[in-house]
């Protein structure tokens, strides 16, 4: 009986089965007609298990290379560790080492959502704050639009999952499954709206003005007293449909001109208190990772969440304007962190 070098896959399976049945290595060798030493060697190797991985010494970088990495990280925000090291022509460094080096000089962060402010933006924000410092903000109507999607603001949610339970799988739909455009306003302690923009309508100057006519002016504004209309200041941001010549002229015919139409500084969502209202509503409609299956259902959720916002919450937002203006001036036109 000659000794062979290798066992076939079928023979290895039979050896395992015979061992489970309590057969000795000598008996297995006779059953398979193989050399006893071959059988013993296979059994011994199987019992030893896999060999431990030998760790290779990590690539160390010099002080000069470290300075190059620091400069590259400053010049390449949001770049991966591999891209940063490649830009410095530093190769052979494993990912764990790259990340450990970068952690000493940088931090993983998300991109800023707010638009950057240049010198002109900051000057205009300061001028705006000085202009409206003595304004009675209880007479200002703060307006804005918000888009709500079926899947939520970012399509995912995080939270605690009990042991033994699986995390729910969120729906994945192109562009969040579609959404609804909502317009609303706040003044003093009152919520105006929300009003839903008709599905499929793109808000250009003409459709924006027609929307205001059908909703804001006919359903809310016309019920107010003459003295209220005389003193009210209408605020809107600088979206193209808002700031166009057509919209400006149309609002002027409605009596919203000069001091009755607030000028708005560029890149300033942090100064509009209604942005905080949108955050309150979104937190409510998307709590616990909730998603929606139809546009009507998400609109109903917006209406229900808006009804739960009481007058004191709105009042705290509109009364925060004096503090926002002072913060803009203190930060020389910079963002105020709201």
C-alpha cells in the first residue's frame, strides 16, 4: 500500500465521518486503503486549527511626511485618508495607521449645510441688523417654504434597538419617494397656514404670486382689520420667485412695498425664525423614523404637527429677533448658531 501525498475532498469528508462514528485512525486507513501516516497527518493538522496571522511591522512616517499630511488635510476638506496620503506621495501606509495619524490633527465631520459667507454677505447682514434694530417684530410676518418628502429629510434614522430585535429596514425610493411643498408664516404668536402648493407646480414668479393670492390673501389676510394691514411688515427670503421684479411689483399693488416689505440679507436662513418652526414640525412628523406611503398622508401629518404648535412656542421664536440682530452685530455679520 503506497503512500500518497494528498487526500481527495471525498476522502477528507469520509475521515471526518468515520471519526465521528468513533473509528480509530488505523481502522480509517484500512477502510480507505490509504497509508496510516497520511491519515494521522490529516487528523493532526485539522486539530491544530489555522495558524495565527503574523503581523507585519507597520510603515512609519517621518516628521517631514507628517507635516505634508497636515497641510494636505487642511487643503482637502472631506477627503478620504487614502486621497490625502496619495496627494503627499506617501504609500504603503495601512488604513488603520492613516486614520490614527489623522485623528491627531483632524476630525471626521459632515459638510456644512449653510452657504459660506463672504465679506460682502457679512457687511449686508450687519447693515440689515442695524436697519431693523428698532423694529417692532410683533408686526412682522415671517414666511418661507418647506419641502417634506415621504422618506424623511435624509432617508434614514437612528435610535435604540432592543437586544434580540432587528433594526427596521427603511423604504428606499428615488429622491425620497417625492414630496410636498408647504408654505407658512408666523407673526407674534400666530401661525399662518400651512398651505400646500399644488403637486407638480413649479414656483416661478407668476405661480408664486397666484399661490399667495389664493391662500394667504384670500384665506387669512382679508379677514384682518385695516389697522393690522397698515402696520404689518411682510418678510420673504431672496428666492428668485420672491425677489423678481414681477413679484415685487405685484406685492406693491397689494400694499406690501417700501417699509412694508422687509429687505432680506443674502445667505441668512439663520435669521428667519420660521426655520426653527420647520425643525419642530419635521421632528414631529418623522419621529421614530416614520415614513409615508402617499403625498396626502405626509401632508396630513404636517397639518397635524402644525396644530400641535402652540402660541407660546411661536411667540418665543418671533421674540427671539432682537437677540438675533445683536448676535449678528457681535459676530460682525457671521452666522449666529441658531
